[in-house]
């Protein structure tokens, strides 16, 4: 698979993902201005649904949309170190574009720096939990050979994690940085970004250990029992 195509898929997918996150947050705050719980419900459902659709569409090319996912792929030997940098840059660039598009669609300035401070031990722990859980869902599905269910598993997990984590599950450095550029419901103040990203990276490191513990063998690299006599494997 061409690296250019993969970077393009990561750029486009992350852009649409952030557009869904920020845009649905703006719409929710306007449609339900006096009910924060309903705003979060609307935001989480749209984000989860968008993830399912984007992963289904782009998975044949590349559908991480998340620098931590890409880094864990490097740690598990699925992505080369030289490939990782352009993929991650594509994710960050796509995230920024997604925020700009969402702002403009709702008649806001292209860039508005968020003043929504998100800080504190509980929120930071929430980001570790959210990221670890997301990566476990992703790589548990992949290493057990159930890639056809991945989109639904990820979309469902993120929808739920909006609610059961204190941080509302950013779980993605590219999305976190992008949300800094929208002073709306989904935004995050620049001063809060660094700790969120650090906690996400910690969640990624923990995920590598947990995935290797639970799934020591990757079924996608094992031979298909029905094909053993021919010597053919099942690697995609």
C-alpha cells in the first residue's frame, strides 16, 4: 500500500472525525442550550457514529486517525518507524483542518482559541483510562482476527467512554490539539493540552504491555489451519 495513500487516508479521516466532534458540539450547544447532559449525549452519539462510518470506509487504506494508535502499531511491529512520522503529521494536519471547517460551517471565525480549562488529577486519570481502553479494543480486535468488527467496537467504545471517563475521552493527541482551536463546547484550553497528551501517551505505553499479555500471538500472522498444507498464511 502506497505511503502517500495511507497518509491521505489519515489526513482525510482525522479531518472528518474532528469536524464531527467539534461540529456536533457546536450544534448540541445551540440545540440544547440549557441541558449539558443532553449536549454530551448528542456529541457522543455523533462522534461514535462518525467513527464507525469513517473506519468502515477507510480501513482498507489506513484508519488509525490517532497518533497514539500509530505509535502502538510501531511498538507492536505493525508500522515502520520511518512510516510513522508522515502518518502522524497527516493526522495532526487533518485534525486542524477539521476544526477550521467545523468553525466555519457554524459561522464562527476559522480559529478561535478555547478557554475551556480541563485540568486535575481525576481528568488526567480519565485520559489514561480512556486511551488504554480504546487501544485494548482496537488491538484486541485486530490480534484476535476480528477486524470486520473493529469499526463497531471502536465507535461503541468511544460513545460509552464519553460518559464513563471524567475527561469525556479525548484519547487522541491529534484531536486534542485540534480542539484547542475552537472556543466551543468541545474545546480545550491550550494550557490543558500538554497534560492530556502526556496521559494519552502513558495510556499507549500501558496498552502495549496489556495487549502483549492478553494476546501474545497475533492471529493475523498465524497460518490458516485450512491452508497449512499449501504453506499459505492469512496475513492481509
